[in-house]
C-alpha cells in the first residue's frame, strides 16, 4: 500500500471525502531538507474542494536543519491516481524518505 505525505490541503476532511470518498488514516511525520512556500491556485475544481486560493507547496532546500511537517497517509494505488488528478500543474509527485525512515510519495514544486 503506497504512503502519501500531506503538508497542506489533503489533510482537510472535505478534500479527502471529495477526492477519495473517505477519511484517510495517517501518522505525523516530517520531510527533512525541504521548505514551504505558498502558491496561488487557479484550477476551479481544486479551489472549490479546498476553499483556499493559496496552497502550500514545498521545494528541496538541501538544508537538513529545515523540514516540513505533515501527515503520512496509507492509501491505495487508485487513491494515488486520484491524488495525481487533484494536485494540478505546479506540483509533481516524487518518492522520498521521511524523518521516520519510511518511504513514500509527496508532491513538490514542479
């Protein structure tokens, strides 16, 4: 079962219900070497689901002292594909190692 790290709107129950049809279960974790910034969203469907014009987005900083906190969710392969549809143009999915040592996916700045 894939692991998906969320540091933003995928943690919202409304977004999870509309994207996956269920509330996800996960554990708090962190991603070292990355930092957070905000991105203006223009996709109408994503805006409707999240009810937020600006979404967080992370990028690799290379500085181990910096990290992004979030939740590591267990999802299905089908849900991973649904997450790909939710995360629009400026995001790309990459596989990384988290502070816990677990390996999973996260969406970063394209």
